[in-house]
């Protein structure tokens, strides 16, 4: 009798073990952590349509570390360090040289930076030869923003990407450029007389408030 009960007990245990073996393993999907990737916000397209001087030309991005928000830092203004701003841009396909104009759009388009023959695409702050008086502008490339006391003026830097060098870059440093549009458009003709020379134009917009 005891042997019979033992056989029944062993059989019952065996059936229980077999049943447990057939149960599916707990799903790991519920406990799995779903990783999500946060995409960087898309950059706004570069556009020149709001600038009457260069709206006709393809745009490219130019950045400057010499801006504090929307204002040129003191190191770059005439009453400060008078150093030309830092500029960076990616090489423009089809361009072999670059031209820079920095213009006070508030005060009769006074030219504050004029330079041609540029092949670098990362210009450190203070890269240009600066003028510290009106008499030095004949052999300098840059003179810092210097608006009247209390006046906030807009100073745009334009970087023209050109297929080939031009005969000359028009305009005089430190003087108004009434014909600024003509000066810029003349860059579209190279030194050999070929037109369609401007590949694209990049811009940096900054402001300066005159000190008392």
C-alpha cells in the first residue's frame, strides 16, 4: 500500500514539473526601456531676401564669436579694442576668393571694413589691419564702429564668395558709400571682364551703441 502511494505521489510531482516547464517565460517587453532619440532642431534656412543690397544673391551662413547677443563686443568697437570681428564660414563651392564689406547701415553706409583677396574661411578676431585715426585709413582694412553718443547703429558684415578676383573693391574705409549697391554689384564682374562672378553672399548683423 505504501509503495502504491509513493508511486502516485511521484507521478503527481512529475506531472507538475512538466506543466511548469510548458509555461511561457514572462515577457520582457513590458520591462524593456524604449530609447528615444531627440533630433537636433533644424537650422533655419539662410536667406538674403530681407536685405536690399544682396537679396538677388544666394546666401550662405557666416557666424561671429565677436557678438554679445546682437551687439558687437567692446573689443571690436572704435572706442574699445578696435579689433576686426572674428568670422567663420564653410568654404563655398565654386568660390576661389572672398571679399568683405562691413557697413554702418544707419549712418549713410559708412564702410568700416573692406578687404579682398581673402582665401581663409576662419578669420580670428583682430585679423585685419586696423586704423586708429582718420589718417591711417589709407593703409588699413578696418576701423571699428563708432556711433554718436546714445545712438544705436546697425553694422552689417557682408562676405562675398567670388569665382575669381576682381580688378578692385570700390569704396573708401571710414567714408559714406552712397553708391554701395553699385560697389557690391561690381564684384559680379571679375578682373577679366567675365560676369556672374558672385557665387553667394553671407551676412552677419550686429549693433553698437555710442558711449557718452
